[in-house]
C-alpha cells in the first residue's frame, strides 16, 4: 500500500470546476457543499428527514427518521409509506407525460424510445399480469434479461406490486442462476429468449431451463419470456408463458401497493470473501432517496438532461443510475444493449453524438480498453453535448483519467470519480462537479451526511497521509439492510466486533492526502475486481474444486492487469500426475470452460498454473501471499524454509 500512498501524495494536478459550471450547478461552490455537510453534522436526523420530505412522494408521511434501537439493523423513515414505481413514474405523468423516459439503442444500432406515459402503461400491464399469476407483496421475482426497455418494465412492475426483485446479470451461468433462485426463494423468473452483444446472440431462456432443471427451486412457479431474439426456445406447459401472452388484455392502470419505507425493494447478489454470494437487501424509501440525491448532487441533474450510464442493469450501478435514480428524477436515460467496441471502438462516442448525451458515466476498464483500441476515436465525433463525465467500479489510474479529461471531456467537463458499492446502494465518496476541485485518481470527498473515515486495525482514525481501512461511522438511508436470510453474516461482515460493531467496514483500503481527499486503493479482503466485476477468490476456488474429476486442490489470487484492473490467477493441483506441455494447455482450457459453466465467463482465470502441491505453512494453511508474489512474477522474499517441497515454486511459476 505504501507505494500507492506515495503516488497520491505526489499527485499535484488539481482541476477546479469552471466558473460557468459552478454558476449553474445544483450544489454551487465549496461553501454550498460545506453548508450541507455542516447541516448533517449539526442535526443528522433533521437533515435526512428534510431531504426525504422534499424529494419523495409519501402516501403516508413518516414520523420517525432513524431507528437505531437494534444496531446494525437500522431503519429509516419506517413508519412512512410509499411506492417506488409511483415515485418513478406516476408523479411525472401530470407534468411531463410525453417526455422520453428511455432511449434504447440495440446492439445492431436500432433505436427505440418510450415516453413516461407509455412506460407507465407498460409497467401497469405487466404488474397486472404478475398479479393475475398470483404474485403478491413480498414474493421474490428473479429477473434474467438483456439490456432492454423490458427489463426496466419488469423491475418497475415488481416494485409496483411490492414484489422484491432480484436481477441476475445475463452473463451468469445456469448454476449461478439456480443458486440465486434457491437462496431468494423466487416464485417466478422473468427472462428473454436471448440477447445480442457484439453481433452475437447469447441464449437466456435455455439457461433458466437448465437452472430450474438442476432442482431445488421449490418455490418456482412461473417463467415469463420476453421475445427478443426470435430464436425458438422450448416452453414448459403450465410453467412458461410469453410476455405478450401474459400482458394480453391486462388493464393500462394498476394501483401501486403502498409499502413501509423499509420494505425490501430488491435483493442483489454480490461476491464476498466466502464461496457463497451474498444477497444484499435494499429498502424502498432510504434507497430511493439516495438515488435521487446523488442524481442531483453528483450528476447535477437538470430537467433537460440526457443521461447515460453504460453499466449493465444486472449490477447495482444499473439499478441506481439506469432505473431508479434517473426515473425518479424524471430524466431521459440512454440504454445500450451492446458492447463498447462493436462494430468499432467509436461506438460510445458515436452514441454520445447521436443522442446528445449530457452526462456520461462508465467504468475505468471500458476507458482503458477504448484507449487501447482507438485513442483517437473520440476526436472524430461531436462530443460538445457532454457536461459531466463519471467513472465507477474500480480505481482509475491517473493516465486513463487524463485521457478521459482531455480527449473525451476536451478539458471542459468535470470528472466525477464515484466510490461506492452494492452494499452502499448509491454513491458515497465523489467530487461534486460544481464544487470540489478534482485530482486524477482520487474520489475526493464524502457526500454530505456520509461520515467516512480511514482507520487502523483498532478503529482509530489514521489521519492525513496514511493508509488504512475505509469505514463509514454513521448509518445512511440507502445502506443495505441485511444479507437476505443471513443476518449474522451481515453483522459479522460489515459491523465486525473488532470495531465494537459501530463502524461499517467497506472492505476497501484507502488513504487520505493533505487536502483530506480520499484515494481508494482496492479490496483488503479476498475479493477481486476484474473489469469492475466483483468476484470472490473463494468462489472461483470452490468452482474449480467442484470439478472432482480433475482438480484435487486449487488456490486463486489476483494480480494487477493493465486492462482489466485485476486478473485471476489459479494454482491447481490435479488429481492425476501434474500435466505439462500440450496436455497442460488442454487441461487449463477445460478448467476455464468449467469455471464459465459454474459461475459465468467473467470468472474465467486468465492464468492457470499446475503444481504437484501448493505452498503451505506447517499448520496446513495455503501461503496466499507467496502465491500472490508468484502470480505477479515478483522476487520471492518470504521465508520458504518451512515448505515441504520448495521445488513446487519453480513449477508454479509456469503459466499455461
Ligand atoms: O473496491 C471498491 C470498488 O468496487 C467495489 C464495489 O464493487 P461493487 O459492489 O460491484 O460495486 C461497483 C459499483 C458501485 C468497492 O468496494 N470501487 C467502486 N468504485 C470505485 C472503486 N474503487 C476505487 N474507486 C472507485 N471509484
């Protein structure tokens, strides 16, 4: 960590927002930002209560802002009632029925637009269809869909009838889908026949069939299939029905089901440091408030904005900044089915030009791959509509930041480097574009009301210029409420006893520079960040070991990668003799395909190495630090005299 801290301290480039930007900003200037922070410090509950009243439509107003009776199970606004879909759709109907809600661009370039009025109608029709199928308040519905207007309709329809949705990224395997259906106790799946990405069709419904066919999905009753690709898919009578059939004859309106602010709006699975993904459970009121505030503060949301977040809706970024945040603000949002490099590396820039995008939010990994594929591409397009650029998902290296700033932003647009997590629900640490001067590679300062700090192992603040653990010292409205079905794990993971259960432990290492700016270094637990996708090393290990025919033992570590941030390196002991030469290449490929089947293609190890054994301590613990050094090709400085068989180190240095 020391080297990274040094590089922050030596980062002297500072970019203050232009006076013109400051003048028009929702939070205009440092004093305005500070005033909000001071208000939150002075009267924490008053601050959040005021904002919740101002920004949300409540069918029943709340009396209580924060209930801390049973920490860390905090409740926000819980005696108030509202509906997320009403807040995203109905409340815009009188003022802007014909405003475009979504501009959808398909993989092949076809553009479809839908207005707020039309979206409301589609959501009501599907909500009525779900009710007709017996789906009720509190039921869980799994959504496994392509980027499409329909995935938004599906999420909103669930929210409308108070069913809790769980969206699973379309790249996950049947096994992952099955695990999530079982864990959530889902009663229905909404899916599509297939999806298109980069000119290729990827099946979805067959994956759902395989998942359910694996067994254990006891609560599962219905599968609704949206026709996207037109490929023929088998339909199971009595269980499966086409979307069009389901909504046929359904009414255009559907009364929203009002719920307590604490009602679980969604569950989203994410990787942790064990083999089992965690169902992160979010609330309705606090979550939605966080979405709206961050749209207004961080993205400086204006009524005329065209907003484009390139994330997939299967990740939290898509939930908060494609679906709930933009719609609750009545914004026009761009949605894209494809990939940034198809048909060429100019796709993003061409889309910004075509749709006159004002706010563009993407991931450092996309930026790095576009720099590699076409550093001059942005210059071919008119990007003058862009006001703000954003990044999320992983640390952005200063070189990529500078390219984004000069080549895409033309040195005009503030860059908001936003730090947050599936668990935090919404953005937590980031520059406010009209207030906080930016520095390449720094997420800068916490949002008003977010009490972030960096502490040492004993929970004491480390102070400026030092590294430590990133923590949040007070609850915040959009925070996760628990891990679905596992409150103990929630407590242990995020509010560990080491800190007397009082601090939210983010799992990231960070440092603060002399200006109080935060720089997030990366995970301190066994979680990897590959192309902005979160993956547990244990998850990949469990997947490898599940191949009982080939694998006797496996250990997985991360190593820095220029393009993907981190890359997965797997050390494997096979059941038979250690494979070498061509055989080793063949087995490595087989294992990669196996992991893709177990988890999804995103979890495929980049590098697989075979050894007759793994390096272990005398007590039998795998020496992961040593494996990390080997994966990085570093000189081994650790004491290896205790190793039973030092020769394996030589074996493990060979990549396949
Ligand atoms: O390590 C941090 C990294 O991504 C993790 C959260 O991943 P996930 O829950 O998948 O959510 C990603 C999108 C919100 C964090 O613990 N991370 C996210 N944003 C940043 C970041 N690291 C550095 N800088 C960021 N801006």
